[in-house]
């Protein structure tokens, strides 16, 4: 999906088409946040002042590139799994048999449609953890970009959360719902705390 231009992606996002939607947009924003972290890392490499942390930065960049690839893939995956769910919502329900069939298809589609935004949330947490290192170890001339990256990933994390919850809200499998929401809650809690900590750290540096 991201092989298209940004303008086309935005146009499709603003249209009445069911995909792309909030989940894919969240993954995209997360990828942008991680890319900002990479920028901090790349601006740090080769600087005499940061020679001691260069090996750490190189490792961070390798991890970051994998996360960007994963988030870009999740943009497309979100569209792939949401489309069957959107089709299920449109199934007829004029008879009891049709209602039962619609409910069965809907509940099946919900499983994949819930897993992807949960994966987006988890990956955004990983991105935030790396950005924290960029903020601490990276060049001070780009520390604001680490802060922006943290904000982007926090927004992506919150967006992914909403896309999980809108699905678990109608999920009939209570055991699966509880597992997903518990995992989501811990992921979001950890990510929000770290992102806020990074932001405060960056803001304090810029004000000092």
C-alpha cells in the first residue's frame, strides 16, 4: 500500500473506502516516528564527539530498520485483514439463518482484524524503546527529532489501541478478548510511560 505516493494514500484514507483506515494510518505514523529515530542515529555516526557510542548507534540503526520494515508491512496487513471484516458487516440478515451466518463470519474475521493492530501496538512499543536510546546517546543537534519520533510512536500506539478495542467490543470469545485486552493494556501502559518520559527529557534539554 505504501508503494503509492503519500498524496494517493491520504486521498484514499479520506475517502469512503473501508481501507486504508485508522490501523494502517497508525502503523504509518509509527514508521515515521521510527524513521526520525534513525535520522538522529545517522546524524550521530562519524562525529568525533560521539565515538564512544557509535557501536551502540550502529546496533540501534539495524534494529530500527527492521521495525520500519515491519510497520510498513503492517500498513498493508491492516488493510488485508479489515476488508473481510467490512464485508461481513454488509452481509444480509433477513432470516435467522442469515443472521447466524453473518455472526459466524464476523466473529471469524474479528480474530485477524484484532491481531494486526495489536501487533502494531507492540511494534510501536519497541520503536519507543529504541527512540529513548537515540534521545540519550544521539547527537544533541537532533534531540528534538527524537522527541518528535516519540510523540509519533505514542500517537500510533494510541491509535492501534482504539483499533483493537473497537473489535474486542463485539468479540464473543470472552477468553480471547481478555487475553488480547490484557496484553494491549500492558503494552500501551509501558509505551505511554516511556514516550512521555522521552518527551519530558527532550523538552528539559531544549529549555536548559
